[in-house]
C-alpha cells in the first residue's frame, strides 16, 4: 500500500477513477444502444465511413500542427487560417473550371489544378507567417510565439473578411461526385467520401515515406531532435524549418478543398472549429509525432460520428449527435489520463530520451 501511494498521489487516483467512471458509463450506453436494435448494420457502416471522412480531414490539418511543434516546440494556431485560405482561394478556380465545362469533362485534371492552387495559397501564407512572425521570435520564450500565432490567426481571418466580405460562399456542385456506391451491409458510400479518404491516405503515405526515406526528411528529423547539433552537422536549419512549414501548409490547403467538397459552404471563420479539432487530434495522437497525428485524426473523426450515437443513444438522449464535440473532447481527456503523451507519443518520448 505504501508503494502504491508513493507511485500514485491522490490527484492521480481521482483522475483514474473519473476515467473509469466515464468508460463504464460509455460501455453501458453502448450495450443499451446495440441491444435496442434501432440502428441497422448499414447505418453503422455509414457512420463509420462518415467518421473516417471527417477524420481524414482532421489528420491532414493536424500534420501541420504536429510538424511545426516537432521542429520548433510551438503551437501554430494560425494554421487554421492557412487551412481556410486554401479552401477560399480554391473556390475561384473551381467555379471557373465548372462554368467553362472543363471540370465536367476532365474531373481529375480539374481537381488537381484546384488542389495545386489551394496548396500554393496556403504555402504562401505559411511562408509569410514563418518569415515575418515566427523567425524573429525563434529564441524568445514559448509564450511569445504562442501569442503571436493567435494574433496572426485573427489578422489573416479578418484580412479575408475585408477582401472577400462576410457572406457565405458555396463551392459549385460537381455531378461526377454526387453519386454513390453500395458498400458493406448495403450502406451507400458517396463518391466524395471515397475521394476524401483515398486522397488523404495517399498524401499521408507520401509524407511518411518522405520523412522516413529521403535526405530532406532525415534533416527534418535531425532538426526536430536538436537544432544546434543539426547545424553543426551541416544541415541548413532555416531551410529545413521552411520546408516543414511548406509541407504542413500544402496538406492544409488540400484539406481545405476536400472539406469544401463535402460541406460546400465556406466563410472567413471556417478554419476555427476544424483547426481546434485538428489540434486536438495532434494532441490525441502524441504532439510532434506524424503517425500519431494521422491516427489521432481518424480516431477523433470516428469517435464523433460513431461514438456519439453509440454512447448516448442508449440513455435516451435526444439528438445525441449535437453533443459530438463534447464526446470527442471527453475521449481526449480519458486517453490523456491513461496515456499522457498521447496514443503514439510514448514511443517518441523514449526515442528522444
């Protein structure tokens, strides 16, 4: 008993008890929901696909947060506006290509062009942020760049408001993406969901191979470990940091277009909620860990979609999906109580140690 109290203090015990109570309540609710037979197998498959779709977008945005934190040990809260900027500027080529008829006859090429323009916009915003706002503060206390990032986020948000107005804008409908295919258990899977999941999986795979297998990727990992030692080994630290911002911003810009293809509507404030969710996903997976950001995004998306119904419907909660944000953050709290470094953060911490 004495060893137990030496290892765990009273706060630890209380937190573990809270986590256990929440887990038991979720388990009881899940059993009740499944026993009710209210939802068919097709409905659960549909919820899972929706969760994977949303989670893929969270993962793409989270990569920017986790890469910048991994290399600079700062939270780039302006990354949500990098995401918004890509979606906003991507609207214009998408509208023009649809109006000209090019998108209808050349969907793949048209989408690639929109992705390139959106990614280029996000990269431009990120490069300006890095050079003007973050680089001069690289040796400053951590609180200073954090406050700067929040200020930069508001500046970009209201700059877009001033340039494009406050009205909600809509991406043009693309008939080729409006169909669906029949999936497992008879569930209908929309083409746009397949596009989002496939595109996100491909980009995450490419990024992982780039970081693990290329010379530039090794430089990023070296700078992440220790910038001063990396500089002594001949690595250009500034260029490597810029490369990290470019990669994260490009993924955020493409994620912005994918988000707009699903929800259609965009506004100058659209980056806030997905940005917070993506940051949550990065923490959930283990901040600074690239595979962790991917896993955290998918976990958060599926939890929002499936977990909300599964945990709460058995208790008779009306419209449980409206509580999806609370459920998602509750899962984050439970995981951080059990694994304070996140789902995959422990492995990274041991490696660095």
